[in-house]
C-alpha cells in the first residue's frame, strides 16, 4: 500500500507539521511512502525521502522539488510530455491546524475523490472550533468544563482564575490563564488578536488529564492505551513542538478499571460515526470522578503513534467512510419540459 | 464586473440550482455574466448564455461545452495551445444543498484564492446542520424552537404532533410531521435514510413565519424587506422548486415597527461576522411575541432577489471577508538546526 504523507500548510502549526512528518517517515518506514509538502502559498511539492529534513524547508530548497496539482483521483506531476499521476493509494493528512484540521483539505479530497486518513469536513469544524466541540459533546451525552462565550465583550461572569481561549486555534496560541482583574485586558487583547469569539473556562488546578487515541478499522473501533500526560500548567508552543516528535511507546496510566471503561466509552461516543476515516486523540479531564471532554485532536502530533503497539499495521487496516452517491435523473426538468411542450 | 454563476453540484438540489441559475440569468442581465455548471461527477463546464435552458442539462448536451479546471486564482479552459483563464472577477455560488451549502466549494475557493459570493466553510457547516444552527443561535443570543436530538434512537420525549428532520439536508427532504405513534416508525425510517442524526421539534400549528435577507456591503449591513411567506403546512419539494424561480418583488409583511426591529436585530446577530461574503435569508418564527430562528439559508433560492428593490446593484456592492495571511518564517526549524549544529 502506498501512503502519501501530506504536511505543511498555511497554518500557524506549519513547522510542527514538518516535525510530525519527519517523525512518521521513520515510524512508518515499513510502508511504501511518498511525501507531499504544501507550502504557505498552497503549492504542492513531491519531496524525496532523503530530503525529509528541517533544512529542506527552512532554507527554501523544497522549491526545486516537482510541483503537483490535485485533480480528480489524486495528485499529478507535470512533465515535458503531459502530466503523470503520482502513485498514492491513500493520503495521510498530517497538516495540523488550518488547512488540515479545519476541513479545507478534507473538502478538496472528498471533492476530487481522493482516499485519505484524516477528519472529514464536518468532523473538522466540530473539533477545530472549541465552542462547536462543546455543542457536539453535549449531543453525544458527554460533559465538558463549564464555559462562557465572549463575542467582543471584555468581561466574564466566571470567577478568577480562568482560561481565555480563541475559539478556533490549536496549539495554545492566544491562550492565557487569567489570575485576576489586572491580567484581564492584556489576555483579552492577545486572544481577540486571533479570533473574534472567545471561550472562557474556569481554571481547575491540578485537574487529572487522560488521553486516549483510536480509529475505526475493518475490525471495528480500536483504542490505544490510556496515557496520563505529564502536564505543566499548560503546554506552551515550544513544549508542544517537542511533543510532535515522540515515537517511544508510553506506559499506561495507573487507573481503575471503572475509570478506564468510562474513558473508552466516552471516546466511542465522540468518535462514532463522525470521525470515521480519522485517527484521533481525545483529551479528557476527570473532575470529582466525572469524565469531561477537554479537546479532540483529529490529527494528533505524529498521529499519537506512541500510544499504539502496532502503529504501522493499524494505519493499513483503517476503515474509510462510504461515499454518498447522488444520482441525478433530471426528473423535474423533464417534467417542466413536457408541461411546457418543449 | 464579471460575475460567474456557478450552479449544479452533486446534490439532491441539483435541479433547483439549475432553475435558480436560469432565473438569475435574466435578473442579473445588466452584469457581464459567465455560467459555470458543476455536474454530478464534479466536472466543471462553461455554458454559453444562449444554452441556459432546462434542455441543455436534462438531455446531457452540456457535455459538449468546454471543461474547466479550478486552479489558483480561478477557472481555466484547456485549449490546443495550453490553458487559458476564464474571465471572472467573482464567482456567485448558486449551488444549493451539498457541495454549495455544506462548505465544500467554499473550501476550494478559499484554498485557490478565488473571490466568491457565498457562505464560508464555517458558516456553511453551521447553517447546513440543523443542530449546529441551534447551537450557533444560542451563542448569538437568539432563541430557536425547543428540540431533541436522536442518535439512532426510535422514540422521542416530545409530545405529538412533532416534526422529524434529518439534521443535514435542506429542501424538506426526509422531513415528516408525525401526528401520533402510528406514524412514527415510517417517519423515522424515512429520516434515518438520509442522516444518522435526527432533530425532533414540536409542531407549532399556525405559527407566524417571517423571512429577512441581507448581506454586508461596502456601506454596511443591508437588509431586505420582511416577507411573510404564504405557507402551507410545510413546503414540499415540488413547491420549493417553484419558489426558486421567483423574480417579482414581494410586498412587505404588515407588522409592527417593534417586531420589525426585533427581526432585523436577530438577523444582524446571526449574520455578523460569520456570514460576511454571503447574501443569506433567515427564516424566523414568532411565537407568543418571541422571535425564534427557524433556518438560515446561506444560498437562498434565486438569491432571494425578490426581497430587494436594487438586487443587481447590491450584488456588485457586496463586501468580501479579508483573507488571513499566515507568514511562515521557519524560526523554529532554524533554532533546531542551530542547536544541532547543522
């Protein structure tokens, strides 16, 4: 099976996507891999495996690689004698943040009928917008941390300390913990810089966090071990970067069978059927014994490979959602024409 | 200004989109127009103005028209001596239902930096999914009819009569009014045929309905007259079709200044800023003096031209949202390389 790893994108997480791709190049070396880079100007390039290092991108030498265009059924390389299709059974969408996780590329893949691992458009919008995540969790019957939405307002009814988040950016960009009124104005300015709608949540000190990843395979929903991440107050951008190059399998969280079952059940409710086609990681909080969904990562850093013992094999067994076939028969236009006699 | 009317799409509303386009051909005849047809297989065709009739599509003769491809900056026609760009200052997205209103084409236009009139991706997902519409309305501080979501369940706690709707289809497809328990099973079967998630709402007999359309122009938010549509129990598919060929300006609803102000205020809260770039129609209910959002039509039939006195001129004055520029400097990759000394 040929898997084309797509990375880069016009996103604040462009560089961590490159790190993710370099990490997966080694992790998935048993597969037949291609590397497709999307630069900040939305041009696709086919990168040779031996050029998959930081230098190729930071010094701009990727621009010498062949350009690709996306057309029906796949990616095409222009040659002297017409264009040729790049071998690709399945794209692995590894573009974190905008383009990859906001549903843009999902829409392109679906439109051009290209098989891909990654969240579909609707799943992307639900996980990319923190308010939508909360609304979706509530329909699935999963609790989240209480919250307030600010549409340009500059005060909150939630007690200090609280967290301010732009509704639509990942990787902690624009996020602040506000401890008192003196810190509020600056935190609001920073957050409104990135989004016109903010989410305020009470800051819960020492909250227990657990991560679970999983995906639908031909055999059914397969879940990872549960990890209790080593958390600082919250991960800043630099620390998150380091997180995207992880490959060593982590050890299981030391939790009761009851909590384990509750976390897996919550994951399943969130995942099915909206996220079929993607390998996602859900980050949960546990507060007073109750499982709360914190975040859905529909394209987790290096695909959360470190949570699975058989990662490569899992990728090849993933199940894709069925395409909806719409057959247009022009029954209505025919009936208009017969009525009009022309 | 050249406006390219894009219509068709792989959607259950494919045929009404053709009707909408034929209607706007006359209505917008003062503009320099192109007609781009998207067929059910996702191929684009450039249709000549004199071929814009039902026959061209129902007998398949559109297939003789030149094929177009979407690339950075616009649509391109392949010729004997390379490809040439089709003149187009702005696309008018007139694809109702899937492809047009679900955010797929919005994602393509944004990705390829093509200027377009129509809802952006996030706005599309919010208006296309009836549950998301309710969640969004609640953040905007606008009420909606009470509801329940069914995820595969086959019973509701809402009293009869109620309405069952698939969460993600327009044009009344799969919608039933259920008057008693005998009718429930069949209505559920029909609705689940189209979606795996359903919305149940109490059926409010004789509810007052009012429609308002509007868009952001260079001058600010411009609103249409308020129409009280002539409603049957609900519009079935055939009646909705007729609705898509309207061009005569309708008369204003006879309502109090207070209600008028309340409807306009609700429209503005829903519209700004999520729907900038689109001309939308909001359908409101008024129950016991309270304004409830029923539906957002982000690409209304024939663009609700019949609600405006200066429709053509309005289209040319519409304001488009700013593109976000993301500039990638590779600061992080540079810092890794200096740390590693290579």
